[in-house]
C-alpha cells in the first residue's frame, strides 16, 4: 500500500510581483520513497498558504485607495471611486438605463500596467476585478453586473498592452445599494483572490 509521507514546503520567489511555487510529494512503498503527483487537498493547502503570504491578501489588509498592487503580470492602481455614477453612465449613451430600484452604479477609475513578456489583454484585467460588500457578501463583476453597454472612458477596450505599457479607464458595477457602504475591490482570477483595495 502506498502512503504519502512527506510534502515539501511551499517555495515562493518573485520579481516584479511574479511568483513561482512548488510542492513535492512522496509515496512510500516498503522501505523506498519515490516522488508522486501531489493529491488535490495538498494543492489546495498550498494555494491558500501562498495567497495568505501575498500583500493585501484579504479585505482586512487591503491596499488604501490610490495604491498600486500586483496581480500576475499586472500593476494595478485604483485611482478613485464614484459611489453614485448613474448620471455619468446615462450621459455616456442613451442605451444606458437608470439602475433598478435598490441598486447603484459604482464606477472605479483604474490604471493598469502590463509587466509580462510580449502582450497582455486588458480585457482580462477588467473581468478579474470585482467588488464585494458585506450586506450580500457576493462578488460583483463587470460581466454579470454591468452598469450598461457603454461606459465612459471604458477600461475594457484597452486591447493588448506591451511590456510596461499603461492604460487608464473606468470599470463599473451595478450593486445593491445596501452593499455600497462596505464595498471593497479585489482581484479574482482562478484560485487567486488577491490583492484587495479599499475604495474609500
């Protein structure tokens, strides 16, 4: 019978925010040890420990508004936030309707800088940036909770950015009005839900 008896520590190293992590697992067969693919629970623990080690890894340790955080190959600065952007949204296009009763258009101005090789898609950043409030405790995204089809100075059409190229624009979320006082913004891509930013 094979028995997993040892797994290596998580190794995290990085430059300009990049992180490489490795975990080694071993199985014992009689008196011999040999390397195996780590079971899923160990991978989940690895991901949780690695995320907790990142700066601004939770709402409690969020970056202040105006600060720059690193997510993958991106430097992201949350410049400002409008908590009642309905008039600006409706002025941008007649296609944009007023938010339904009980909801509010919240718009954040964001600067993104690509730090990887070749090119990076700005649209992916827009999709990964979410907000959440403590009333409903549900993440709002620009995909599922858009303010309308036309956003003024939209960050979405930033296109592909080359290394060290920056773009500034807006992202907008239609959120429950009850969540507005406790909103925070965070990066959500795959298993990574960090960094976080305060929005006030």
